[in-house]
C-alpha cells in the first residue's frame, strides 16, 4: 500500500481538466491510501506576515500558533506521502494562487529544507511527484510556461527531484482539442501507472 497525496487546485470544479485527470490516475493506481486535498474548495490563507512569523519566526499569538498548526498538518501529510500528485492548471501563465499558498506553507526552514555549507538541501526525500499540467494554449518548452519551471524549482528545493509532468494543452481551443489533449494525457498516465 502506497501513501498518495493528491493536491487539487483548479477553480473550475467538475469542469476541471486536471481534476478529471487526477481522478483517472487515482483509479488507475488501484488500492492505495489516498489523501485528496482540494486547495480550491478549501483554500489556505495567503501567506502574510502572521504566517511568516508562524512558520519562520517565533510564534506567540493565537493566530500565529493556529497557522503553525496548519503548516505542521500540511508538512506531516506530505512527509507521509510516497507519491504526490500535483494538479497544475495554468492561470495567467503560472500556477493557481491556491497552490502557491500551499508551497508557502510547506517550505519550512529546518523542516522541509535547510542550508548547508554546500548550499540548500531539501529534506522531503525519497518521494515521487506526478504533475498534471493543463494549459488553455500551447506553452510546453516555451518561455511562457512558468508552471513547469516553478514547480520543478520548488519541489527540488524541498528535496523532491523525481518529478514527471503530464501535459494537457490546447484546452481553450474547443471540444476536439480538449478530446485530443485528454487522450494524450490519459495515455501518458497509463504509462506512468504501469511503471509505478
Ligand atoms: C483564470 C484563468 C486564467 C487562465 N490563464 C491561462 C493562461 O495564462 N494561459 C493559458 O494557456 N491558459 C490559461 N487558462 C486556461 C486554463 O489553463 C485551462 O482552462 C486549463 O484547463 C486549466 O486547468 P483546469 O481545467 O484543471 O482548471 C486560464 C483559465 C482561467 C480560468
């Protein structure tokens, strides 16, 4: 039994490409311990000064301690996961703000990363990440794709370097284009699920 953490972040609910694809992946993987965290339905707070004091300073107020407890819960969840499935819709050329807040709450000095003489070291080791990215247009391998670059950087920073991306592109171009993108993504997911 593997522990699988699914991070949903689409604001489009049942119309979401990435939500449909992560549900498909979970079905393909069969019997596992699955935790689904829908960051759009149950949004985390924006990472403000109170949050920074909570997770990177000396929390003392009730609000700061509550945010530290929230961060602890998120960190424990990802620490436990063997596989992290990250839904990554492109909104205005980057990830949804809800997913960015998640990364802000789990990037914790001395907990998920630390600085050493040799530079930063990620502490979430031995995990695999599968990123389901969906774009209205076509951005793969273009300078407009800030989704891939950012996710690779932040996951690498916290120690997750085994990362596979599955792309659904051209979602904004009508039904045929959506069907083609879904078929392509599902074929990629089938390969990943078989190899896991
Ligand atoms: C608010 C918003 C902003 C978007 N911005 C972009 C964009 O910058 N580039 C792009 O190619 N598609 C953009 N799209 C299209 C989405 O990437 C596309 O609908 C994709 O399917 C989103 O994933 P989801 O269906 O899981 O939410 C945007 C969609 C929304 C709703």
